[in-house]
């Protein structure tokens, strides 16, 4: 931003899909003063309840010690960070996601509700892990527009 004056660090958005949905949400929760808006598609926010360990083990180290494994999964879960949420969060999932089971969706939603966090969510009917629907894409763009636009700059452009 110091080299490019057109970059406004007071309006930073991030998005991700699948592991990127997990990562974009984690970034927003770890750095709540930097990331202001996040659209997270089909993120596996709690790997302990993801289902098949095959999907987890390829990304994360685990030992044979069940207590150590449980502690590790707790540390990497986004659910333990939801009280840090400051910005605008929009979570999107496909109803028939074959990769991130619906129990994972509801674990994250419950954690956000328990933290009394302000967020939006959308479960897209009849959509798999690769959520794609033109209406959803429009909602994503509108969400970023509504929460990141600079009204002062916008009014100056119109005049």
C-alpha cells in the first residue's frame, strides 16, 4: 500500500473455496483488524469432524496418540476463534457436498451462534462441493461491493 496509493488497507476483502474457504476464514479470525470482509465457500472449518481421515492426513501431521490428535484438531479448528470475528463473514455451502459433510457446516454455524457473532450464511440446494450457481456468484460480488465500497470515493466519481 505504501508503494501503490490505490490500495486502501481500511477495506481488505478475502475469499476462498474448500480448503481456501477454511484458510480465508482462518485469516480473518487470526487477523481481525486487517481482513474486513470474507466470502467463504464450502470450508471444512472443523477437521476433527470432517469424516474420512484420508482427507485430513494428507494436509496435517497426526501421531498415534489419540489425545495428541484431539488437541491438534482443536488447535486448527476455526470454531475456537469465532469470538475474534470483527468483520463481515458470508459462509456458503452446497447442500449435497460430497467433500465437506453437512455436520461440519452446522458445527461452524453453532459456534458462531454461541459466540453471538454477526455473520451471513447460505446453503445452496442441490449443489455439490463445487458450489456454482449464477445467483450465488452475484451475491458474492454484491456482498463485497456492499461492505467494501468507499461511499466518499463513489460519490466523487459520480460528480
